[in-house]
C-alpha cells in the first residue's frame, strides 16, 4: 500500500500540466442526451434530445431516484436516492461506481455542483438537498461533509440552482415565510438566507433552474420554477423574485394536463420540463412550446442533460471519455468541459487510495485493494 501511495503522489505532482479548466455555470458548453429519473421504477431513463428512448439503468439499492447532476470534473452521474438515503454515482457509461452516504441523510432529493468560475473542476462542492432534514448539506467530491445550513423558509427543499454571482436558489416544496405551500429561497454566496418568494397558484414547488438566455434585471439571468401542485404550471422569475410570466397548461401545446417536476436547459438555450404524467415537454429559449414525448412507465421526476465535450466534428463526447482527433490517437481536452486522460485514469485510484475506514465513499475496488 505504501508503494501504491507513492505512485499516486507521483502522478499528482505531474497533474498540473493536465489541469482541467473550470466549468461555467449550467448548462454545460456541450450537452448530449437527456436523463430522466423514473422514481417508482427505480431507474434512470436516457433519451436523445428529440425524444428517442435509448436506455434505462439502475443499481442495487437505488430506491426512488430523484435529482440528477453531472460532475464537471469527470462526467460522473450523481443521482439522489430518496428512499435509499444515499447518492448513487455512475460513470459516463452508466456503470455503478459507489455511493455517498451520511447518517443524517433523510430522503435526499437534490444534487447540485457549484461549478464556480476560477475553481478547478475537481474542487467544486456538491450541495445535497436533505428534504426531511430541512437543510442543505455541502460535501466535497470525496464524500467529506464541509458544512450544512438551513433557512426560515426551508420545508422539504428540493432542487437548487446557482447564479453567476454565487447566490443560491432553492425550491422548497412546502416551505416559505409567506404562509403558502411552496416558495423559492435565496441565499447569498456565503449560504446566508436572504429572502424567499412565490406567487398565487404555486403549490408543491419542485424545481428551479437558471435561464442563461435573456438577462433580466441588472443583467442577471432569470429563473424558471415548476409547480407540481395547485396551478401545475411553469413560472419565470427574476432574481429578485418578481414574476415575469407563467406557462400554464392552456397555453402549452394542445392544452393537455401537465404536472411539472424537473427542468433542465440544453446548450442551445432550449429547455425541457418533466411531467409527473410521464411526459417530457420541450420549449425553445423564449419559452415557446415545441413538442412533447413520453417517458414510458415509472413516474418521471427530475432531469438533467449529459455533460459533453466536443470532438473535431462538433459531436458530443460524454465528459469522462477521451476525445481524439482524426489525425492523432492522443487524447485531448475539448472546450471548458474537457477532461484529461490522466484525470480519467486516476479517478478510481484516487478514491481507493484516499479511502479510510469510517468515511462515506466506498466501492468494490477499494475493498479489494485494501
């Protein structure tokens, strides 16, 4: 083991020359397929952006999958298991790697990476919405709990989204200081609660996503939130909590019922909303309805777009996979989402060698190495 640690340190000393550029905020510079958590089926369904079903995957113990996030360092897929009380982590090929667990997890439902500019991808923090604990728990990528915080409006926090200034917006399914059933809480870059906001009709607030398309007040991006109960609509707010518009079922497509859940933006500026009725609705960057497609059985809840880097032809290569040029077989990094081949190769070794008894990340390879 001492020899292995020495080898690992040698690689770390040389890692700087292969450093991964820091990511920008969501959406990723290049996005691929759409991932949808199928809550009652204990699976994650994968679709092309046009709605073609590709695959479903799962792992033993994944129970009630909810929030999905792609790690900007290596393309790992982090999935909140609401009833499994853990975060299940898969690689870009959908191979199960390990879990992140904590004794205080009480139905975790949301996963968000900070993706701060100027911070290396592997140093980005992970915000976990611990719904029944009415708190956000912040971890590093190796499973260490860094801090935790709550707010006066927290009551069943679900999805969250960061803005460029570092402020955090959290969708509280039942929370709010205004005596309603669902509100968005705003925290500053130091995780300090500032205020919350909602509007008539919102109930069972499920998701919040940053809209990178049109700057709103003072140049800030806007926010889209989904109401799974009450008026079952999709709402756009500015970052001060002012309502900008509402997309209700009667103005979406053929007016059929929707029960909005997760929401995710694609790199082309369009966005997708998952409905509890096992459909996905696609809107352009201006909020105009484009189409809908079925998810199949299993109760669709949350969604995220695959993190990619572009090859020479502009095609999506999953973050975590090597990108090669037509003239060379040497792996390269591509765009702000690129990862070096060395980082990919060292990921598994890092987790195994840095694991010690009592920590919360583990995998079969670590147990065999030990």
